[in-house]
C-alpha cells in the first residue's frame, strides 16, 4: 500500500513538474514571439527610413496624379499617395512586417511624414508610429577636398584658426572601409568642433582585422563623431555634377513661385561698346541683381534689376566648379568682374509680395499649407547686394540713401547659375551680442526670436564672395576718369556701370569696392553673411584667392594677414570651395543658425537625406 502511495505521489509531482516546465516553455515562447514582433516592427520602420533615404525628394516620391494648379500667385496643391510595403522575415517564416509612409502636415515649411510599421510574429503584433522630417544640416559636404585642377582635388585642412560652431557632415569618398580618412585635421594646431561631426564612411578598414583608422584623431572631436551616416544628396555619386535631388527640389520650387518672381527669361542686353571693352579673357554673362533694404516705414524691401550684363574674367586658378557632362570632373568658371544694368530697369517690391504657401493634400484627403515665405527663382546668375555705405551712426545703408541695407522677411532665392555676394548680408531684427578678437569682429549671429531669414541655392553654379580688387578693370568715362562709363546698347537702352561694395571716404570718393564690416565706420577685415547657403555645382567661398600677392590675387583689407569671413546660417556644398591660400583670403568663422531647425526657411530646399523623428513624434503599442 505504501508503494502505491509513493508511486501516486511521484506521478503527481512529475505531472506538476511537467506542467510547470510546459508553462515556462510557453511563457518563454510567448516572450520570444513578442520580442520578435517588436523587432519586426522596428525592421519595418528601418526599411521605411531606407526607402526615404533612397528618394531624390520624398514629397515628389509620394506624389499622385501630378500637380493641381490653384488660383492666385504661385499657389497649387500637391496630391499624395501612401507608400506601402510588406515583407516576411527571412529564415523565420512565422513573422514579418508591413509599413506605410504618407505625407502628414507641415512643421513651419518642412513637410512632416508619418510612418506606421506593424510587426508580427506568431500571435503577437507590435505597431510603431513615427512622424519624421528631413534633417537640417549645418555644414554638409559632398567632398571634403578643394579642386586643384581639372582632374583632381587636394586635402582641405581644419586648423586652430578656424571657428566651426556648426554640425559637420562629410559624404564618403571612395569605399566606406578604405584606409583613408575623409577629414583632415591639423593636430599641432587643432580646431575646436563645437558640434558633432558625422561621416559617410566607416571608422574601420575592411583589411587588417578591421583597423581603426581614426584612432589618432578621435580625441580631437570633443562633441563626438558618428560614422556610417546617410549621404547628403548634394550630388549624385554616379555622375559628376548631376543632382536628381536638387533637380526635383528646384522644379517644385519653380512651380510654386509667383510668376512675377520667376525670372526664367533672364537675358542680358549686350552693349556694342561694352563688347569692345571685353577682350582676351573677359566674357559677358546675364544676371538678376537683388538688393535688400528696410524702407522708411520699416517694411522689408527687395530691389530687383533684371537683365544685368556681368563682365566676367577667368578665375585665378582656384575658381572651379563641377564639370557636368565632361570627362574631367572640374572646370574653371568665369568670376565676377563688374556689371552694367538698364538704368530704368530696377523695380522695388515688398519682400512679402514674394510670399507663397506650398500646399499638399494627404492620402486621407486632408489639406495642409506650409508657413508663408518668399520665393524668387532665376534661371541664370544672381548678384546679391549692391553699393553700400556707412551713415553717421555707423549703420550700413544703401549708397545715397538713409535706408538700412538689411534683409527683413523670410526669403529663398534659387538660381540655376552662380550667386555672387557683393556686400555683407545682414538680417534686420535682434542679434546675439557681437564678439571681437584683436579688434576684429569674429561673431554675429541672429537671436532666436529674430523672424528674418535668407536662403541662397545654386543648382549648377557656385555661391561666392566677389573680389574687390577687380575694380581696377572698370572702364571709366572718357570725360572724367573718376566716373564709370555709360553706354547705350543696340536697342536704345541706357546701360550704366553698377557700383557694388563700399565707397572710399573723402577726398577720393571712388568706388573702391572694398567689402565692409557692417559694424564698423571703416572698411574692415570682417565680412558677414547671414544665410543658409547651398552650392550644388561647386563650393562656398571666395573668388580669386591665390597664393601670390599683389595683382592677380585677392586684395585683403587686413595688411597683417587674412580677412575674416563670418557665416551665420548653414552651408551645403558639393566640394569645399577655397577660402584662403597662404595669407591671402579669409579665416573661417562659421556659426550654425539654430532657428533653421524650426522650419523657418521657405521652399523646402534641404538636401540632407537623413530623416529623424520630430519631438514627441514617436509612439508604439501592442496589437
């Protein structure tokens, strides 16, 4: 009898152990399936982000049925569809994911996209929902090198004299896992990177047991360096000088720009007598001149002079842009010398007259409008600025007026050709306290509450600060050599030399075209450009920079060294544009305008291909 009881007890105990083991196994299986469903949902989200990274322009990628033209100036609606994809988890068979991507709304002027990813495994499901926007870059480079000839480029060094207070992104050159670092830093006089640096390449090589090629540099980046990041769509890697992303952005920008400010027919009137002066290396190019100022009533204005004739000369050997469609990757381009315009051609507009609101409908039928902002499109070259002076109170004003030479408003200028900056670009409104070093201005950044912003976007050309020295080539009126020449072209229009930059003080009063420090009563060593700059066809920098001195080299204001180039905004460039060569040219002082992160810049012209969730834009749940 005792044996029966023992056997019965052992059977009960064994059954309990088996039940507990089964329960533990079942719980473990459930936890596994639940974890796998979460991983599947995350894999779907990553697949959706990868699809977005591969698009030239996501809004164009989700368009449906073309564009519906609306009423009014530059209005219209983009109709969109929902992108869907389903996928099984390879090798598992019991799980997978499906995701959708759709336009949701605008954040300022930036389109917001909604990603919904559902992962499943066995009986478990997990949903991730995220609202993402295109990342706004600081200083994005397609190539961190400076063209040195038609066939090659040279290293672009970061040194201790640089002030780089903006995020840096550098696309991958060559193979991601090659043994060459894509950023060069002068270790003995190291710069201070006050934001993170991201690289398109890997930290490690593919050979030599994954050698860390950044081991000797990593400590120089106090704010961190991130590897294997998505490429910025500033150029197409398969074709030098081509850019499908920029083409898609520019086409959409042009279609939404008011016809009054769409200068597709820009055409320079050629003066017969001017042609006679242009000999040898000089050539003529058309351009549209834009001058910003604040009128007596406090309104932001833009003076537009169409059909300018620019007299250009060959660069100093460093003025290269991408040679699209040619065998060689780079080519010299003609740089700004001086220009003429029809004296009756200028028209002044309130900057608010250029404002439009891009509109997009979601797949669910909802309509969203971007924040209003100014848009000007030029099929050709653009001259930013004109003649300026300093009044008795030390303010930069338009020459011959009491009007402040500042930008008031939100404006994006897109050109297919070059954009020449001929005097400092400064926003109206509050600025952060200016900083000086050795008596020279080194920092001037708009305050966060400043509502004014400018974007400069060149599709096929460069964005450059002109060389004041070339004023020596300006033809003079035969009756008075101190005055510029005036011509009448074949059509009877009067063409007048248009002075730019700063006029010398008495007794000469000549247009010496020195660039001017906007916070100084004298010509000084600092040039300020407050703008979000994109140069798809070349780099941002200065023209006519040379290692030589005197005639043929850029003229510095500072007799003891380089001038100072202050940028407050952002920079996107296909290659690094030259800024200095030896003691000739500029010292870089670059500052990120963090207001750009809020979507303040009109036009949606960012080329950074990275997409990130907006604050509070992420949620997940079990189904």
